[in-house]
C-alpha cells in the first residue's frame, strides 16, 4: 500500500472514531440505523475499498464502546446491543459503582477486540474451503438460528409462532415489488426491512402516545434526576482493572461467539453473557462480570460477523453482514454480490486493514472511556436534543427505504416497524425478528411447496 492510501485509511479510522464517539453517547441510537447510511454514502462516493472497510471496522468498534456509556452512566440503553447490560448497570449505579463499571466495560471491550481478531481470522481460514457448502445451506442456518433464539427467549411460544408471519410479511412485500417491476427480480430488498425492525419499538411507542388511555403510562409527574459519576485518573492497565475470573470469562465467551457468527449478535450477548455469569452470591461481582463479559461479546460478535463472511465467503451470511455491513457486499453499482470487497481486496488485505482499524479505534476509545466518559456524557445530555437525533435517524431510514424501492417501500417499512414493535412489546426480541428476515425466502418457499 502506498503512503497516500495509508493516510486515507488512517483518516477514515479517525473520522469514524470522532463521529461515532459523539453519536454513541446519545441514548437510543441504534447500531444499524446510524452505521448503514454513512457507510453506504462513503461506498457510493467512490472511495477505495480499503478506506470503506477501515471506516466500517473503526465505526463498529467505536460505537460498541460509546453506545454502552449512556447505559452505564444514566440507565438509558445507547442501542440494541447495550440493552442486555441495563439491569446490571442500574444495580451498580444504585450502589454508586458506575465509575468502576465504565472501567471494566472499556477493559472488556479491549480484550474482546484482541480475542476476536485472531479467532475470527482462524475461523475464516477454516471455513474458506467450505464456502460453497455454507452458501447452499445459509437459509436453513438462519431458520435454525431463529428457532434457537426463540427457545432461549422469555416468551418462547409467541417467539416461535411469530417466525412464520414475519417471514410471510417480508416476502409478500418483496414479491409485490418484483411483480410491479419496482425492483429487478434479482434484487432482494433487505436493508430497509432490517431498519424497519430496529425502529419498530419507537414507532409503536409513538402510536401508543396517540391513544388517550396508553398515553397515561408515559406521563411523568416529576423531572428525572441524573447523576453522572466522575472517573478518577487511576491505572489504565486492563489486567489490574479486570480480575482473573473476568479475564477468563471474556476470553472464552469472545472465542466461542466467533464460531457462532451466523446467530444474532444481541442474542449471543444475552445467551453467553448470562450463561457465564450465573453466580448470585456476590451481586456486585456478578454485575461487574456481566458488564465486562457483554462488552467483550459485543466486540467479538460484530467483528466475527463481518470478517468471516468477508474473508471466507464473499457473501453476507451473518446478521452483521446482512445488516450494518451490507454496504460492503451489495452497494450497487459500486459493489455487487459477484464482486465486492471480498474479491477486490482478498483475505490477507482485509485481515490487515481490519486489524489496523480495530486496534487503533479500541485504543483511542479505551483511553476516552477511562478519562472522558463523564465529560462527553454531560455534553451530549445537556447540549444535544435527544428528539432531534431520533428524528434525524428516522429520516435516514425513510430515505434508505425510498432508495431501496420508492414510496411504496416507505409505507412497507412503516408497516414492518409497527408490527415488529408490537411483537417486541409481546416479548419477541430483535434476534428472532432479524433471523426471521434472513430465513424468510426458505420459509415461504417451503410453505408454497406444501400448499
């Protein structure tokens, strides 16, 4: 790589860190909704593939850390991925231990990146010879993933039942577009449907507010008081911040999650984060361990979910690659499924650029989280209107829906959002809904063959 390209890659990494540090500290900024539009814009602008890849990797690493800060500091989920930490965060906040929780979260993220990079590359190397076989059975893997996550959820029955209606809904809109000639028969509308699911709870809540009886549940009689902890400038050594038990749990869970890259990231964070921290005797230790383990898992699930399909397969076969990373695979006319970053760069260059971007981003975020988390949180909460940011990203989603399939798709995405928000209210988590989206072609095909 020439010097100019290296500077461009470094500039993309630093830009991603700067942008998503601020965005991530704003509660409610969903990962997909805020990463896809900017990544897609960069790809369509004609930047080199190396620069686009570096920006995306730095963005997901940065956002995974900064998105967790509102959860820890003020008890508001930064995004979907940080929501599993909410219970432990609120408990530690009530105990006055938020400052130490931030340190453990940052250390967990650092270790998660360090473990995820080699384990993802190893997994990609092992799976590369099986790429053709995996592609042939990808839809079936998603079906099993949806059932698996449904059985792990609290609302098991409704989650299982919802898979088929969701699949039929998604494929109904796709077939309508194909039959009307709105999109070519070889194009699969996915990004806007994915965003419709992510914005679902927000849309459903907005509709509930319009109902007089439901609106009573949203009335607050007094202002919510928020205390932002000041972090002391103590050690930055992660091996002194994390104890041996936490180090072991983060390392093992991050490694295991790389092998399960086809499953929903938030589902894996919930499953492995809870499974590795079942001890209830010491509530403080368990809460700290959950936060650090989940922080590492967020990094490992995202990195493995994008790197393994990019390096080994060349097609989006994971929730991360189909969702936030779809622009690296299928941003027409720059990248097509027949020739994307996998074919343009090759496995070795992807591994090198991704490792560089991830390590630079996590080192910067690690220092920021340990030194300036309270300052940034205070600035965001006092200076940036929450409603304005949410409105901005809803506008982004409507724009992407229009770009995918015109005005009719905007209506379809709103319908998907409301239905998904309703299911979310009933206990059907994001993981099940996302997996139903990926598995929908196979499910509907089987229904038609039976009929």
